C-alpha cells in the first residue's frame, strides 16, 4: 500500500497522528498530486481544524482543477460552517467534474434549501432520490418535504408512504404525511392518525401535537 492508503487505514484505526504523518509523506513523495492534500484536508476537517483543512483543499484544487473530491470536501467544510452559498457553488463543481452517487446532489439541494431557494433545490434532491440505491431515508424525507413545501402534494404523498413502508416508526414521515392530508385533502381522519403516530413514537414532538390539537378543535 502507498502512503495515502496507509493513512486511510490509520484513520480507520483512529490513529490520527499516524495518519497525519503518512499523508505528509504522501505529499512529500508526490507534491504535484492532489490526493495527498485532499486526504490531509479531510483529516484536518474531521478534527475541526477548518482553516488548515481549507488551505489543503484549495491547494488540491490548484494542482488539479478537475479534482471532484477536492471540490466536494471543501463544499462539505463550507456547509458545516454555514457558508451555504459557497458550498452550493462547490457542490456544482464537484458534480460537473464527475463525482458519482447521490450525495453531492443531495448536499447541493440542502445548500439551496438553507438559503431559502427550495425551487432551485428540488431538481437536485430529485436527482439524489433517483440515484440513491441504498434506500436512504434522509434523502427521501428531504425530497418529500421539499415537494410538499412547494404544494406538489400528489408527488410528495407516495414518497412519504415509501418511507413508512421502510420505517413504520419514522415520526417525521408520519408528521409530514399528517400535515399533507390536513392541508391538501378533506381526510381529517388520516391526518389525525399520522399526527398522533408522530407524537406517540416521539413524545417530545411538540409540533405534531400542536397541529393535532388544532385540527381536533376545528372539527
């Protein structure tokens, strides 16, 4: 194994000091390759050394302007420090440069949501949903909530049903299904059933209880 592979192995063994030494050797051995800088940056980010991590990711991008994983890692750093607009631009670059899988699309969508741009978020959340092969509940839930917030209830409903088939005890899916029935149908019984399920599963789900009580009083 090379130094980068050994460094990743050291991280898996939670030997972070050794990992840092190995990634440093990888950089010394191949100073014109981006991968060592990316790996060292990811290590630093995991230790909340964000300023140093940012410099390593930027160096990786300087060395390879098509390094999709460098853009993705820097985007994650910005997202985690609430720099959502910058994160969105970098997730887009990661996608443009060929990063695979649903995660970058999902995080790009979430970045747009964080800056109140749900319409912009929707196609990326949809793409994450389409690419997801692991039945990721969070991807489905975020996509469903975005659809419902844009009043696309007929598309959102089967998404929430899909979640509840996979995880019948998912309080968030029950809550959102309850709200969907309450605002888009006359099926008060189903709305109350799902809202009650939400706060039964999760007793501190105050919003579900509040909406349940409001509907009950109205009827």
